[in-house]
């Protein structure tokens, strides 16, 4: 995964520039929700990539620590312009090295689908550990659209699915990419917030997002 995103860094943001009014409208909806939800917050952004969503977040956040495990992605993110103080760090999402409760906001856009299903609990524990009581959490990701973004593969006996993707340099990569419907999202995230309901989930034609607060 790290090698794939290092190679993809230069072309990554092309996915957000597709000439599709529905996709553009839903991306705008995500950006506006992020800005509204983290207004005035100290936010940890996991899997920041090239900083595409970091820019929107920085318009209202008080401070951002944006982390990724791809040096090439981080290099591009650092070159961006942002609206609040921000630090970029190379970090492992499953072993975040911050003090417990250090942040009161946590963002992880387009990362959840790359988590092996058996590792969801490990990530969520690491993520929530560094967020204090009352911290706000927001995650967004893709809805499965057959034929878009490569062919979907499920190895025999695996709970996970993968997409075969080809980069501009001609290289092909089998990338972990799990998709969820609203009922599955509610089942997963209700383990971490017992008051979660369908009202905490937006599920569009192209993207979904979920938001909740830690007790």
C-alpha cells in the first residue's frame, strides 16, 4: 500500500477533478461538513495524502496534525497553503504516537476502506486513544460503483476485497479496498458510540461519511 501511494502521489488528486456533477456536489458536501464539524478544534487527520481535504479542514480548524505513512504524499501536502497552523508527520495509523486525549477532533477521509476488516478494532482503538472526551470524529469514503476505479477482486477465503489499479507509469497494483452499505457502517461504528443512528450517516451515489462524538 505504501509503495502504491508513493507512486501515485503525483496523480492522486485527479480523482477529485472528474467531470461528474454528482461527484463534485458530494465532494463539496463532504468539504462543507468537515469545515462545519471541526470549527475551532485541534484535529488529528489520519491518511492526509496530498492535503486535499486538509485545505478545507484548515479553513475552520484551530490546529491540525496531518499524518500519513507515504513520504511522497506528505512531501506534496507540505507544499500546500493552509488556513491554520499545521504539522505534517510520518505516522503509522495503527500505532499513533501522541498523548492520550491530545486532540479534540479526528478526521480520516478515504482511509477506512483500506483497513483490513480484521484490523478495524486495532485502528479504532489507536485513533480514539489520542482523542479526548467529547472529541468529534469524521470519516468519509467511497460507495462501490461497479466498473469505476478498477475491477473488484475477492481472494478465496478472504473477508476483504481488492481493486486492480493501473498507474500512469503502466504499473499495476492490487489495492485493498473494502466497501460498506449504510447498515454495515451503522453496525461497525455503533461499537464505538452506542447512541449512533442513521442520522449520523450520509450515504450518497459516490461517497459516504459518518460523524459522531466520543463520550
